[in-house]
């Protein structure tokens, strides 16, 4: 595909080439437990690195502002058709650059600035774009936040109903970035209908589980559904909006020209590939395995004395609460990274620590499941985590000792040797 004699990346920019190679190695050698990440397949990565990046395509298939759409139009149409088939949706917009622009587009399409919206608060496991005060969604809209119950850390549907009756929102968000239980979309829809609000579901974290049939789908219940395509869904970095046909024109207009310019066609192609992969029967097995692995890791960690928010999980993630250990999670997460265990510190519900050094560790199983790990492998993962957490706690304010971090890192590399990293 190169012009004759055209040098490749290694020659043009050895510095960037070297850093990309190092990142490949890091992803191969680490226990990747960040709940919002995954390994995209080789086919998805191949579609991403193509000539499609050179092409502008403002507009929608058949209605563009540029010429030369012979290939881009069918690519976007395939992505749309596959997204609709995968989720059983009436309409799909595959152009959002990621999840945050997708959420903003829903607000732009269905609400007016200043309207009241509701969402699960960030400390309770919600997302910035569901109306948190520092996000545009909390600045340009009157955001009311609901939470989880103190008693069991499950979403407080009674509080949601009371707040909805009091504030009469134009739109209610359901969805999360750190909540380990199933969402009852029908119950959300009932409350939204009672107060005349739109229901928008952000399934960024669980889209792969919904597509794989192991989490209920919001599509029959919600006016609009947004997702990223790169988490449990295993696609490229990107976003997607599904909606009822009645909202299709408003949503499309909000994405373009409301918020975005030309779609990223290389990402659209890679989304189409990922949707095709997710339509295969093997994806159902994969999605079920993610949940089985998360449950097995949760059991193994609880067996080692760790406390989990809500006492377990129904989805791909666990929130380990380090409050009983009396330590902040930030330093522990950094020490784990030094050992080759990659996760993030996260607030737990009613956290008494600051969001910069919260009490929780968020742990997701999509990436390890993509490498082929099964329930039987989870006690080993728990042991690595426990050794690193205990080493970090013992080191107090100091870094975990290098000798321990290196020894654990070597054991983890050997352990992962049996599980090839897709795409790399
Ligand atoms: N940043 C993503 C996450 O980690 O959950 C959500 O946007």
C-alpha cells in the first residue's frame, strides 16, 4: 500500500515506533484489569490503520458534502446495519467519536440547555457525562443526581422516583462506569414514563454483555442508548448511539452538524468489523465467560479477606473496598502497576476519602477473558493481586520494594505466557 521507497514508521520516527513497541510489550506482559479496556482483535486493529483515515465524509450515507464516497458510504451503511442487528435497534448512528460526545449528542438532540436532567452520581458509580458538575452536562443542564442505598450500595430506585417526581426532569440517564450489578431498565423506564421524561441508557461498560445476551438490554425500554465501542464490546475507540426511529432525525442532526464534523471513517470501518465479530455465536460464549470470570475472581478475593462493594458482581467488574485495610487505593494501584497489574483507584459509595486517593480498586475482566483466561485461572490472579496489595500496604508510604515488584512481574509474565494477547 506504500508508495515505492516510502520509509515505514520504524525509519520515519524511531522514537514513536519504539514507544508503540514498548506499549505492545506492556500490554502483553501485564495483568490488564482496567474495567473500561480490552484487547481489540487483529482484524479491528487492521481496519483502524487504513487509508480511510485520509477521507472526509461530513454528512450521512447518500447525503454527503464531499465527493469520493464509493467506499465510505457502504462501509458506514454496513456499520449501521450491523449495529441495528446486534442490538435489535430501530436506528443507529455510528459516527460519535467516543462515549462522551455520544452522550452530549443525546442531550443536544432531546433537550434544551437549562433543562433538568438526572443521572447516577459519579461517587455512586455514575459517569461524568450524566450531569456531574464539572462536565458540560452539569454546566449546561440543570443536573439532579441520584445515588445508591447506604445499606447495600444498590441503586436507590425509591430515591430516583422521589427525585423524578419532585424535579420533573426532561431526561433520565441510567448507566454507570463503576457499578457491579445488573440494571433494571424496565424499572427506569416506568419512572421516566411516570414523569414524562426521556430515558437514555449509557451502556458503555456493559455493551458487550448486552450484545452477548448476559445483561438485559435497554433497547426496548429507552428512547436512546449510547455506548463506547472499545470496552466489553471489543471494538476500536469510538462511540455509538441507538435510538427509536422517532428520534433518529434529532439524534443524527445533533451528531452532525450539531457537535461533530467529519466522521472518523477508519474507526467506522473498525466498528463494523467489531459488530460482525460480536454477531458470531462465539461472542455469546465470550460475554458469559467475562461474567463467570468476574464472579470467580470476586470469590477468590473475598476468600482472601477482601471486601467487595455489594458483596460481588453480576457484570464484568468488581469494586474492591480497601476501607477495612485502612489505606488509600491510589498508592496501592501505583504499586500494583509496578508489579505488572494494571487497574485503577476508584471511589466506593459513601467514600470518606478524596476522589484523588479513594478507597476502592476497580477491577474489570474483559481483557483477561479476551486472552482466554477461565474461572480456574482466577485464584492465581487473586494471589498475584493479594501479594502485591499486601506488599504495598507493608511498604507504608514508600514504594513497594523493587525486588518484590520484579519477582511478581516475572511470575505474571510467565503465567500470561499461556494466554496470547489478541491483536498484538
Ligand atoms: N473512562 C471510562 C472508564 O474508565 O470507565 C469511562 O469514560
